[in-house]
């Protein structure tokens, strides 16, 4: 079962995204801050197949920065951003070959975005 790293600081949205991923055949590992997410990415390099991150996170690191760190570790890493307010900034702040989902979104939209990114990603050795 592919493991997806989810970065979201609101418990209700953590559950929503984790349930959607589970229903789609993925395992979700949830980090509640950008700092926690980067720690997990560095400690478990290669374990995660994709990153699903909120933009507005509590703490010093937002979703834009988390995605940049993920791409420094693995340049082709699939990224799905989630945002209610910051979606308009995606074109200027988002990493290339990523997807932006504007909140609220349906579970099927998340799964479709992930499937498209994973199908286009270069397989890791």
C-alpha cells in the first residue's frame, strides 16, 4: 500500500484526507506541522510516494516550504497542495508538476490528483 505524507494542522481535515486516502488504497501518515513533515521526510527518505500539504500551517514553515524541502530530497516527488485562501499563489510559489486543490474538495478530486501525479512520476529505484 503506497504511503502518502499528509501535512495538515486541523484534526477534522486530517481525518477527512486520511479517510479519503485509505478508501483509495493508500496509507496516510499525518504530520501536524511543516517542521514535523520535513523531519519525517528526511528520516524516511523513500518511504513516502507523495506529499499532500495544506498551505497555511501553524508554526514557522508553510506548505510551500515543505514542498520545496521534499523536492530537495527527491526532485520528482509528487506534491498536492490544499488551500482555501492561498490557491491563487500556486502559480508563483508552488513547485513545478504539482496540483492545487481548493478547499473544500471532494475525496475523488484528491484521489484523481494523486493518481495523475503518481502515474506521471518517474519510478524510484
